[in-house]
């Protein structure tokens, strides 16, 4: 059907070309005393216009019809009987000039169309190269490459056959399909193979001199040169993706080793002193000359240092998760009052000498957070307060609803924090002028955990009046039954 339509269009153009000459001749016949040379020039102009607009075939038909009309109507005595040799020369000159101008005009038109087609193809290639993403791993790179190819060259189907896995990745219109056997055959060929009738291009894809698959494109009006450029771009993209993948894996291994080294160093540094103290106290307990008061004091020391050891290990544990980007909180609705009560209960022995006041409204809504993570944050704040405040000074925990979050605060009666230190207190390894043991990681890790749970953390303090550390958790909007 497409061929028949094209043939009908050509026949129509040929008929219109002959009709144009007939119109020009009819107009010339209607004018009195018009010279044959004038008619020849008008016919030449018509032939040139037809050649530049449609092509050589239409111009050749117009030339033939024009020559017949000149011989019949304008060269005496008429009726295709030419008596004067000059008129024969004029007729052949018309045919020669008309044929030459038709040829050159048609060729100029073809060159212009080819230049326009090349320009459009270059624009598509530029858009293809511009939009093509480069990502780690050929598993994600190949589908994106094919999608970008289909998007840049309209009415195109693309496929890639992976020689290693036997998998075929396809993209584009389902009206164009490339058979699997043809994709396999393309691997055995050394170069580009083209099926002009189907508009199919096939080419093997090589990496490091080894064939890894074949690329096929069907239904696209592209040149062989452009398809070679596309195939080369795919090879380059796959090489970059593999290189990026190897670099990412190497960086992950390096970072893992680095984190492992940091963890070991931190553990050794943090637990060496508590273990030494515990060992000394335990040795004293085992001696036969220790009385009851000494034993109680030594047991207290062991208990305190065990707590210190637990805090240090907890800091290292969360530090590893923070450094490795492994914080993935499981945020589910929790009752804030119960959460604070259970956390305080686990540390009840620490408040035998430090009075603790808890003020939590019973009407607070539930909040979304990871219970294990956020419990470690509250324990960190309580341990910090006990460590930095005077022995026996009171503490107060409160919670309130503010906008769309619940803010939990811990007020102490310690020495306070200077204004210049308040902006840095949540930095890693920042300790200011404190002399209490610790690596300066607790508050930094606590802030990271709070932010991972969708909240915020801060402090308000004035020297000599104590400090208020606070953090928030978002209110739950889920219907929990």
C-alpha cells in the first residue's frame, strides 16, 4: 500500500508538470506577436522551477512537452514542420539547456535534502549523547541506553543481546521487533550488517577485545555512520560503567577497612582504662585482707566502670553505623510516656543520689520513631547529665506537644555551657573544657540518630544556671489499632 501511494504521487506530479507547460503555452498563444525566444525562456523558467521543487523526472516531462509545443505552435510553418535550420538549432538548444538546468537543479535539491537529513541526524545524535546517563553496572546502564536511543530517534526499536547470560533487553515500539536469531548471528559477524528493506542495523559490541553482545536497531531512518557512532558510544558507556562499578566496589572495601580500623582503635582506647580499673578492683576483692567497707567500695567502682564500658561500646556501635551510613530506623508509633518511663526504669540505680523529676502529660499523642535508637539518645543525655553535674544535683524530664512534634527535654543543675561552645557541642570529638572521661562522640551520634528519625536536637544554657538538652520526634498520623 505504501508503494502504491508513492507511485500515484509520482504520476500526479508528472501530470501536473505537463499541465504547467500547457498553461504556459496557452497563455503565450493568447498574446499577440509573441516571439518564439520569449516562449522558450518562459518554458525554461517553468522547467527550472519544477526541477528545484520536485525533481529531474518532472522537469524532463515538462522539457519534452515544451519542445513539442514549440515545434508545433511557434516555429513556422507549424504543425511540427520546421523549415528554417535556425529553428532546429533553437529547438535543440532549448532541449540541451532545459536538460542541463533540470539536472543541476535536481542535484542541488538532493544535496540540500541530504544536508538537512544529516543535520537532523546530528541533532538527534547530540540529544542522544547529552541525555545518555552513565551509571555503575551494565545491568542498569544497558536499559537506560536503549531507552535513550529510542527516545532520541523516533519510531525506533532497540535491542541488546547479552552473550554472557543469553538475555535480550528490548526497548521501543512493539511494531518493530528484531528476532533473537538475528541478534545471535550478529555476534559472529566482524562488522555492521544492514537490512535495508526492514531498516535494521546490527553490530557486535566488544569490550577489551572480547565480544560481549550485539546491538540492534529497527525502524529508524539513520545512516550507517550514525549507527556506528551509537555502537561505539555504547561500548564507551559500558566501559565507563564497569570502571565506575569497580571503583565503587574498591571504595566500599577501602571504607570498610577504614571503618574496621577506626572501630578497633576506638574500642581499644575506650575500654582499656575501665578494664584496667575493673581488673584492679576484682584483684583487691579476691585478696583475703579486704573488709566489708572496702568490698562495697570496690564493687561500686566495678559497677561504675562497667557502666562506663557499656557506654563506650554503645558509642562505638552507633559510631560505626553513622560512619557507614547504615542508620535505617524502623519508625513505628510509640507512646512517649511509656518510652520515657521504661528508659528511666533501666537507669533507676543511677538516681539513688540524684533526684529525678518526670513531668509528662498523659494526653500526648503517639510519635513515630525507632524505639531502640531513640532510647539510646535519652540514655546518652541522662548519662551526660550525671557525668557533668555536681553529685546529688536534681534532674527534670519533661515532654510537650509543639506543632507537629513532641519535644522531650532534660534539665540539669550543672555549671552550664558557654555561649561559644553551644554551637559546637554536637560536633564529633568536641569536648570543650570538660574533664570527665569520654571521646566526645555521644552527643554527635545522638543528634545524628534524632535527625534520622525525623526530629531535631539542641541545647539552651547559661553559665551557672544549668542546661536544657532537648530533642523532638514527629507525631504519628497512622491509625494504629
